[in-house]
């Protein structure tokens, strides 16, 4: 062997470990990183990040990176990242933040992706109400993960048993709820309330459930209907639970108690409270017997309530939309939603999963989860308007506190805010999409 051949051979032998190392790591160059922004507390973080664990194992070519962001100010933080060129590929969005993202025009139209899936992933598989919320001008801008009606009246079975009361049934009325709340409200010898019969933050339910409305058209609002007599009557009934019947704590009294509503409920300080099914994972940490009933009908038999819900959207700035779509499918597909159902975090947006035994017959509380499959037909979303949250924070909520604290009537307050709300809804900068 010639000298130069020996030198080349020696170099190859020395470099072989390096070349072998390169061959082992070379597949990583084919891995696409997809960033997913989301919010949630510790339990939600665990549930969401593990919801597609099996899928991630089966798809090593896509590296899913979950990026947790606090819920407060989530939309402004995402918009800042988009403007700064540091946006994720996918964002979780709930039904109200969605309005902001849609109005800013930052979301990719997912209609072509969904159409390409055909019968394997049809839009009809999702509850139509939540799919409609995520559809703007015929474009599907997010795929639903869950729907969350404010329809759950959680009740403490022990307190009902002690009072000799029957448990709430899904066909009950406002009068039934009030009667139970009065019987379950207790005072000590000094007259201080030590056990409240009811609490609910969803004041909207009493407007919708009385045949009223916040605006004339949820998708394209032009004026408020809070001044409708049905809206005023429903809102006043809600306030009367606090100030007239005294079965519900005032906002101030609730703050002074120094404990969360979940702890009040679990410790027997509160018999019933109105919220959404997302309370379930937290309540399962307490050892007591509880269930849920559907939010009651008004005296005329009307039933309606507000709703949350969430989904996943792909940002237009994503450079890997094809891969991002595969991740969205995993997060919102059957297996992903089954994981959410098993942990009790959310009512699946896929009808097949929500109507399956995984959700309906799950042995863990609440037992009456099936009622939510009917509730989705009676939900009303917040007005689809880019400034509606501003309306609530600037005009509505501060004035509503005057009603809830008993300082003014609903009729007085609504008269004061109607013109202000209409001025915003009818302003020139109020177009949803241009």
C-alpha cells in the first residue's frame, strides 16, 4: 500500500466515529418543531400536554413544543409575539379571545385543510354551535376542542340530605331553585349567614334564560337589547337572589370570606353554585358527594345560558402549516378529546366522544354529565364584536356591581349604559373583518 493510501485510510478510521455520529443524528434535520401556545392551571397543563402523548410517539418527525401562557392578557401577549416575529405555530383560543384574533386577521383559514380530510375529519362531527362560533364569513378559523355551557348547577348532596330536600332535576325551574336556595341558607345565632344556598357568577344566564339578550345579533351586533324588559327582569331576579332573598353572597361578602367558591362548596358553606364543567378536576380533589343539574328554566319554560369553549387555530405567520394542521387534528381529534373527557376537564366538542360512554358513563363525578349534550343546543355566545370586552370592562361590569350590591335597580343601571354601549357598537372602528 502506498503512503498516501495509508494516510487516507488512517484519516477514515479516525473519522469513522464522527461520521457514525452524524448518521445517527441526521434524521433530526427532518424533524419539524411546532409550537403550541395555551393557558391553564397546573391540572390543565398536565391534562393538555399529555392529551396527545401517544400521537407524539407515533410521529417523531414532528416535535410538539407546548408553551404555557397565563390566561390573563393571553390575547395581547400572542399579538405582541406575532408583531415581534416570535409567534407560535398554533394557539389555543377560547370563544371570546377568538373574536380578537379573528378581527385582527391573524388566523389561517382552515377550511381547505378540513375539506381535504373529507369524511375522515368532517365538520359535521363537531357540535354545530361551537363550530359556528369559530366560522367567520364562511371561513373556519379554529377547530373546536371543547364546548363549555355555563349550564352546570353543582350541588352538595349532603346539605340537601340534611335539609330533607330532593336533589335538583334537569326539568326544574327558577322557582324550584329559589325555594331550595332559601331552605339551604342558614344563619347563626347572631344572624350572620354561615351557609349560602346559591352562588353564580354567570349573570348572563338570567338574561338569556328570561328571553332577553345582550345585543340584537350576536354575530353582527348593532345595538344592545339590555333595555328589553325581559333582559331587565332577568337581571333583576339575579340581583334579588343577593339583596332581596339573601341566598347568595354579595361580591363584597364573597371577597371577605377569604376562600374560593370551590372550597366553600366542598366545606359545606355553599349548597349550590352555577358555573361550567371545567370545575370538575378541582372538585374531584375534595372528598364529598356532589353532582350537577342543568340550569333551570324560567317560569315561562325558557332555558338558555352563556357558554365558553375553546379550540386551536393556526397563525398565518406559521412557516409549517402542513405539520401544524396535523398537530391540530391530533389535539381536536377523537383520541385527543377522549383524554380530556377522561380527566373531566371539558365537554368534548366532538359529538361522538361527548355522547360516548367515556363521557356519559364515566364513573367519576359528576354523574349527570350527559345533560350537557342537550345544553349545547341552548347556548348563547358573547357578542362577536372586537370591542365587546371593552364595553364590558369599561361600561357594563362597573355598573352591574351597583345592581349586585343593591345600590341601584337593574332598570336604573341599564338606562344609564344603553347609550354608551350603542355608541361603541355603532362606531366606525367596529367592523369585524375588513
